[in-house]
C-alpha cells in the first residue's frame, strides 16, 4: 500500500512519547492492528481504532486528515468497510450528518476512497473522479433532503 508523503495525526504528547519509546514512525502505524496499537500506545480501543483509521485513510492518494476525520465521524474505521459503498451516497450521508452541503470535490474524495478500497494498487487521485461526479449529478441531481446551507456560509 503506497501512502501519501505526509500522514498527519493529532496525537497526544504521551502517545508521541510511546511511539518514540517503541521506535515506531507514524507512517509505519499502518502495519499494526488495533489491538497492538492499544497496547503500544496505552490507549482505549476506540482511540486505537481512530489512529489506525486516520493512517489507513490517509494512505489513499490525495486524501488528507480532514477527510479521514469525516469518514471516522460517519463511523468508518477501515477501507474494507467502504468496499460496498457508493461514493455519491457517501457524500449524501456526510452532508446530512454535518447539516450543510459541502464542496463538490469532497464527493470526488468519496468516490476515490470507495474505488481505492476495491483496488488498492490503483494510484488515482480525487480529481480523477470529477468528471464522473459531474455526469452523475447532471443525470441524478441531489437528494431532496440535502441540507440547504452551504459550507461557505458557515461563520469563520
């Protein structure tokens, strides 16, 4: 599994210390199962699952920590859980969960992670799915229950 050049994690100082003590680099966390991370980092299972998921999702070309967090917020913790998903419906699910409609390129990322979950040797990027998304939305539009407020209308 190839990875993005930089994998970002929001680790606590104590978690970083555990990694240093065990001589483990962040990019190597993908090699560990949740149970192993739990022991190595002295964390609860859910935290180990989050760390593992953040690393795994960012192993997908052109996927960063923000979208990795979005997937976790939907309850996904591995690429295997996304294999049978539909990228467009994944975006719809994300928008409903956060209550706003979001930048269309996020749907391209949804399409990419589903594709990559099924073909991990492929090195496509999210922008390779832009045309597919545009054609799909021209044909199918968005669901009637799509949030009315846009991401750019949020207070900063």
